[in-house]
């Protein structure tokens, strides 16, 4: 998320929050009277040139460089650590406890409002990242990111459910159906409608533009369909990683019988460990500059059989990993978020990319 405003009061990268004392609480959120915070690049300070109170280390928020992790930005989720329980969720410029859940704060231009729309405080205009805004809010009041005991228990239960995805596929049939394309961007404006069907060990996904593929459902709550698409003769793979082992299957087409294989590889270092596959030859993974929903890693893949394609790895050691691979001339990766009857997300291919939003017919 980037917050863009028309007026910049400071020539350097700083952000100033000033409390509006008359309207500074809602949903147990309070801001200490007169409390201020400046964002100075990766440093959160009490004033311009003042003492550092927090440090932004990539997606981590720490008290200082090398200090203990206080918060971790996992895409739009705010967690205490990678794989930890969700503490809050950024829904655009709205901070919620969970996706579709209670509103904690709304960012309206340069004004931060509570769930009732009342002004809590303001900040100087600028263009700031999600992690910078999160760090500033954490300094103003860490309790914003402390769910109730009931909310925390629900988040931990969701993690436990997510840990079983490679066995249960988390109610794997209820996404079955046909979906109408109601919005799309870039190369996928003509993606057409979408059909999803659970078939034994994977979802079969088909778009109206002729792309077909396989997918697996994952996540700690809310769920996502993560998978591959392609046209023509493609080889598709879905693998789950626990410890140092990936287990999964190859599909010569979305509806073909699975050809199961197991690989011994360190999940975080697949680019350093070629996969020796009886189906695909020896696969070499090269980190790519492509991104997919701000999660995981996208790789360019080459096979000793002469095929090329793409791969996408997402997850954490604690919860397990998901690795999807597709080899062929026209291939793509997708990471689609499931919210009730709505499915949305990015599709990134070797020659196309875009965003799609579907609604169940």
C-alpha cells in the first residue's frame, strides 16, 4: 500500500503524526496526549533528528537494528513473526483485525479516523509504505496490534487449520463452481469467466481465454488458490514442503492422472538445490524480478529436457511451504484470494500479467 497525497511539507522522507485529543479513542484504541512520531526512512523517531524509537528492517519492525522483532508485515497481514497469528490486516487504507472483520482505523487522505469516522490524528502529506505506516502506528499505541483473547484464540486456531492443508485441503470442494469476471487489469482484461473444480488431489482452474491449470488451497485464514496456468503442452507441478522435503505431483495437463514425486531440498533454498525429476528432468531455479501479490518468490525455471517456465514458492518453515511449477511456451502463475463468493488476485506469466476479480455466478 502506498499513501499518496498532493502536498509534501518536508523535503526529506519524514512523516509527522499529531494527536487530536478530543477524538482519540475507539475500540480500546487510545493515543497518548501530544504524542508525536516522525518517519525518517527506515527510522521511526520522536522528532526530526530525534532519538530513534523503532527501526524498519525490510518487512520487520524492530526497536533498533539487530533488535528483537516486534512486528512482521506478511503482505497485508501484520504478525508478530513469520507464520505467527494475524494481529491486524490492511484492507487498502483501512486497518482491520481480520479480513472483512472489525475496523480499527481508516486512513482518509492525511487523517486517521476510528471505526466511527471520527478524526483521531493527522499526518503530514507524503508517499509512505505500508510498513512505515504500521511502524508509526505501533509507536503511537502498540495496543492497536493486540487482539483480544478471543480474537487471538481464533487466529491461532486458523493457523492450526492452515497446518493441515496438505492433508485436508481445507474444505476442498466449496470453491467449486463458475465465476463471472467483473473486473480485470492489464493483459487479463480479456481473461473471460473462470471455472474451478476439485479433482482428487488438486483444483482444476480454467479461464475463458483458454488458459487452464492446477491449484492448491492454502493460508491460515481467508484462503488462497495458488497455482499455475498454461496453454498448449504444459507440465504442471504442485508440491508442499515440510522440513527439507517437498512432496507433490506432476500433471501433464490439468485433468491428467498425477505423477507423484518427492524431493529432498531445503525449502528456503530451492535456487541452490536442483530438482532431479523423472518427469521434468533436472530443474534449475533462478530468482526472478517478477512479483506475485507481494508474497513468496517467483523463479525462472529451466529443465535439462530443454523446457522453460516459472515457479512460485510461498510459506514459512513453521507452517510449511507451497511450490508450484509450470513448464511450457505460454505459462503463468496465480495467487487468488478467496472471500466468500469473490475470488481476486494477480496472474503473472512469461509474457503477460494482470489482476482479475471474479464473482460466483
